[in-house]
C-alpha cells in the first residue's frame, strides 16, 4: 500500500487537531477530518482504508454510524474512539464489527498507531495474496494445457463444462498424462477459485493412516495421536478436494468415503460429534474403475457417486503433433529458468521423439527434454542427446505387437520389475503407481517375480 487514506470522525476540535497531527507524522497517511456523522457518511463512497470514529457524535450514536458503515463497506476497518471506558459498550461494538475500541486516555495515541500499523500490514498481506492468487489462476488457466490434437480438444471442452458447475469430475488417464494439472485448471477457473484446493494421493498413504488423513482425528484416538488433527475434507471446506489415485482406496474406507459424500458430514476418529463438510470432489485414477467394480475391488455405489463428468486424458503416443508442441514448450521454459541461450531440436531428434512410445507420457517427455538441453553441446538438441534410458528395444517391440492397454501395462510393469531386481517399492516409485497395485497384481498372478 502506498498512501493509507484515513477518515477521522471527531466532533471535539481540540482532540481532532491533536489526533490529526499525530497521524500526519507518517507521510504515508492521507488524513481527512469530519466533525459530524452526516458529513462523513456523505463521503463514505470514497471507501477509505480506515475510519477513526468518535463514539459520541452530536447527530448519531457511534453504534448507528458503525451499522451504516457495515451496510456500505462490510470490510472497512473501524476504530471506535470513546471518552468512556465501558466494557459492555465495547463488547457490543466489537460484535457489530468494530476493529477495536480505544479509550481517550494517555495510551490512546500509541494504541491507535499500533492498530493502524496492523491494518496496514493486513492490507499489504491481502494484496500479496490477491496477486499470488491471480498468478495461480493464470498458471492453471486451462489454455496452458498444451495441444491441438482431437483428444486434447475434447479435454478442453470438458474442462470448460466442469468449471461452470459443481458436478463431481472423474479424471482418467495413464500415469504422467497430467491429471493433476487438469484438476487444478478446473478448480482455479471455477467459482471455488478463491477457496482452498486440497489434494491427497491415496496411493502414497498407508491404508491404516488414510482415514485419519481424510477425516481427521481427536487427541488420543489411537497410539501416536498426541493432538487433534483436521482432515483433508475439513481443510477443503468451501473449496475443492482432489482425491488422486482413488482406485487404490481400501474397500472398507470406500464405504466411509461414500457416507461422507452422501451425508456431507463426518466424524473425526475418536469423536461422536458430526461435522458438516462442503467441498467439491474431483477424483483421478489410472485404472478402469468400471472393471475394478466388476472384479470386486471398487464399490459400485461409490463408482456411480464419483463418476460425475468423466474426462479421459489421452496418452501422449496418441496425441501426434502435440509431442513436439509440448517438447518445445518445455525446452523454452527450461532455457528461461536456467538462463541458457536459445536452443533448437534437430529434425533427427524430432523424428526420434515422434516415433518413441512415451510410456511415461508428458512427465517423461519433460524430463527427457530438460536432460537433453543440459547434454547438448552446440545449442542444437541432437538424437544422441535424447536419453531414453527407461525403455529399450524390448519395449519398442511391445508397442509394435498391438497389445491391449491392459496387457501393455502388465508387460511394462513386468519389464521394470526385471530391471530393478523385483524391487516393488522402486518400481512403484519409478512408474508413479501405488505399491498396493503391484502387490495385488502379484497376488492375482497378473505379474510374477521370477
């Protein structure tokens, strides 16, 4: 804030002169004096940054003036300055929305000065938050989801529809296709943009801790619960809750999640008190939930509750020319962030990128482009700079076999297990999927550790 506009409403001319002199010691204060309520209220449309209001005015009481201020400018800070130290009056005024109640005594000037500094700092912080919020809104404008392929155009269309309502949205797609980016684009372009966006990756949290993460707990609810904890649903109150990898949720917890979504209330662990919750739900998964319902791994009633508006993100290998659009975008961002000179991608490198199957999708493309920029020696990214170290000719062969997506994913996981000595934790991390998914596939003999 540059200048702080302060309106002083005070009928005592001697006291007003002292107060005005004190306030004008700060050159950042722009001070205007009114000797009665009527003249002040005629100018309130100017919306000052703060009002110092005498409680005992000749034409209207302080409480009546405060009510009229609140009707026209609900967030305007009002400091009540009174010659009487009346606790009851002070409490009533504070309930009506006064910022503070200050008695005209020897400490009044210091208290007014401190209160104005606090108001100034709060205004500065609000301005910073507004700027940051605008930056976030721009960052996640869904026009920043880059691509012109038919599949991605359909995604644009559905995102736009999702921003207009509070419908639940289910986002489907392989790992690395940008499901979280879509969730952020929906939130920051919807009516919920000024409320929290709270995200939780279901696959990243052990089952025994997930209930507490979602719904919270009271002190002593279980061993280690040393204090009360608010869950993600409460954190997202009035905003958006993004449940990533929803297909990894345990069946028992699915039942509890269904109840919370239906009833719009929850009980923290260790408490019988119901808490109302109201958050928009977005979910994402790389699994076919309809198939999981058929297999008995996902509740059918929860599936239909979460289905809402389904948005399918196509894998990068099906997006054609989008590959180079994205590659050049990531390259330019990396150059700018690191102060590199301008760089180009050679025709041979482009051809190699277009023929590569991209099992890691957009996330893998970004990593490979950034590494290539570092490895390049002459400002041109050559084919030799593209480090496809996660996939060998064996994986190229898989793509050429015309496998189903399910079989391709199974073979891909099997391949990574062999390369990592059957280290399930490492493979889950490398492929960004839940460990429970791998263990389930092993248990069902979909993959093996031989």
